[in-house]
């Protein structure tokens, strides 16, 4: 590692001295001055702090704080505890329900809780947007280096440009970035997907995961490995890694196939497009990488869960400039004003059934997109329920 680069997990080691880094491939256990194993170069993971104790009152990955390597503060925006739903019989773990619409928020929560001061990061679509959003919540400035020749994800870049804590600099390589995708502390948060699948589904035959570089699959594998080690599950679920037909195997996917019995499945363009359309008709707007995973899961049977990693459609417009409010929206704002946070069903009850529950949901979601109402989550039993609150300055 460059001596001028101070990554998040190195800061944590230097300050607390308790972080244990492990290489799943060669078995190395010890310190490192970078995200890769100093012995074999494989991505490192962080050892859990102890044995898992689930705090079922917490509606986010904070319910697993007993094992996650948070720093001296927990930065959370309600990430995690995303719902399980079925579309055409396929069981889906819907990660688009996270705050920025991506599973990346899980990793950002843990990673950003370990840093202070301005951090530098390359522009990598969902990853950078998530990191910047959590840095903003923690009062941390972030400098984003954008290669002008390879921007691509303009929606994410535009969103970053509106954030007060973000400075954008056009550069081909950056100057000693602090945080990269695949950091051990980032994977520490992502592995909570496995914990949640255990809570929500129990033992499943297999999990279907979209694969690009393989970090998501590595983190989910580690989460299930820990659950088995603690005695929560018996056998590890089969991991099905899905990539585009023209895509390449990675060092991570090679290892997961050889050491963990994972299976890699290729998907072409036609299957991907058909799956995107099928999911859209079911109310889910996904990126191609998630559609590929769904295409494979639809052929495997009901005992497999597919992880949808994020959405391809995001609403960034806020404010009342989108047009006048409907009578129902005005009525909902009147109900929410001065009230505790309410579920959509409670709003429907207070309106005395003057609209359908579907109409209430639609109106509430429109108000959220306009920036007039905020949505949060509360735990009812083992369920994470959305609650709505009007902003104090909505008028």
C-alpha cells in the first residue's frame, strides 16, 4: 500500500488494535496494510467480534451489532432487513429497498462508522453513491475522482453532484484513494444478507447471486460460514453465481467454485431482457445484472432465493414543483401533520376508508418522492414495517 493511503480498516487497527483480518483462501490470520492478503493476495475478510446475538428490536443491520466491527459510532440510515417477496413463484431478497437502492448500504454503514475526516474514493456507481450518502450522514467530506473517459452512470454522478459533502474531481486515476470497493469492513456489512436470510427463510437449498467481481458472493459465503460455525445452520446453501455470457471468471469466483462448491451460470442478452420485463411487470425495476440472476433462479425451483442487488430506476426529484397535490394527498398530509409516524394502514383507518389501501400506498409513495413525507422502519415482531412522517416544513 502507498504510505500516503490510509484505508478505513487500517485506521481501525491503529486506533483500537482489535481487528482480526482473515484470508479464506490460504488461512492467513493477522494484520495487513491493505485489503488483500499479504501472503497470497486474496481479498481479506474481518473476523466477527464474537458470537451472534440478534437484537430483534432493531429494524436494521444494527440487530447484528454483536458481531459487526463498528467503530466508535454506528452510522445507520435503516439499511438491511429487506423483505422477501415472490415474483412468479421465485423467492426474491429485494435489496433495492435499502436507502440508496443497493446492497452497498450495508457495507457503507460499517465502513463509514470507522472513519473520520475527508476520504477519497474513485467513482464506481452504486458503491460511491452509497459511501457518499453515509459519509454525509456522519458529517464526513468525500472527494470523488471521476475518469472523464469512463463515466457511464450519469444518474449516480448527478446525484453525487447535489450532495454538500461531495467534491468531484476529474482525474483518470485519483491521488491515493482511501476507500475501495471490497474493503474488509465493507464486506463485514454486506455479509448480513446471509444473517437475514437465516432469520427470514431458515435453511435454504441455495442462493442465487449476480456476479461481477465476486465480492458480494464472498461476503454472503462468509456470513453463512459463520452461521454454520456458531451452530445456527447445518449445511451451507449452494451458491449459484450468475454472470453475463461474455463476462470473465474472477479470482473470487474461481475460489468459491473450488473450495465452496459454488456453480457459475452464464446468461445471454435475450434471457436478461425478458427477465427485466417480467420483473417490471411485477413492480420491480432492476439492472441487467439482477435480471440475469432472476432468470437463473426462475429455472431452479422454489427452494432457491435470488438476491436482487439494486434497482435500475431511481427517483431523485424532490419538492412540490412536480405539480399540484391531489385531494387524497392533501388529506394524507393533514393526517400525518402533528402525528407520530404512521403505517399506510393506519393512515387508511384515520381517513375512514375514503380511499382504497392501494390508493393510500400510491399517494404516500408519491409524497415521499416529492420530498414532503419521509419513510422509516419500525419492527413489529420479526417484520420490518414502513412508517411515514410528514416533514415539518412541507408547507
